[in-house]
C-alpha cells in the first residue's frame, strides 16, 4: 500500500531484499512495478537470491550450539564455506523470520545495520 505524506509517496511497510535481507522502502522509480521489486540494489540483483540451504545450515548450527548462542566469526564462515557478508545475510533472514535475535557486545541490535562482532541467539 502506498501512502502520501506531505506530498511524498512512501510505503507503509518496508520490503526485505531476498539477497541481503536488509529492509528498503518504496522509491519513485519503482512506482509502476513495486509489487515485483525483490532486490534493494543492482548489486544484490546480480548476486541473485540467497541460498535457502545455507540459511537452513546456519539455523541447524544455531540449534546445535551450546546455550543457543552462535558467534558469527571466521570459524562459522569456514563451517558454512561462505564469506562474512553472506553469513550476515543469512543471519538477517533468520532474524526477519523471527527464528533468531542478533546481538553485538551483549546488546540486541537491528539486523539491517549490525556491525562488528555479532552473535546469533535462538528465540
């Protein structure tokens, strides 16, 4: 649904990119095709959708971890054979689906802008 606020059209709810999992809002250039928009940028579109098997593998690692806490570090990257940004994108998808929470330095952080050393915790 598109709303008009002070002459500027905006979307009531953000859409989540199917590649990186970050939220993004309505843009004027997408006015005619907003229902078909799936990616937040050309870079994400080139990479294609996130691999569901990798997201499930991360979820299984989280479920099998002691105390339900999984550090998103180089060891996890090696286990899943992926780069850090791909790992974080998978984590954002789990947070978006309500299956996990993301923490940094002991505090819960928003998945869209999380930086530094991160932990994924079960809900």
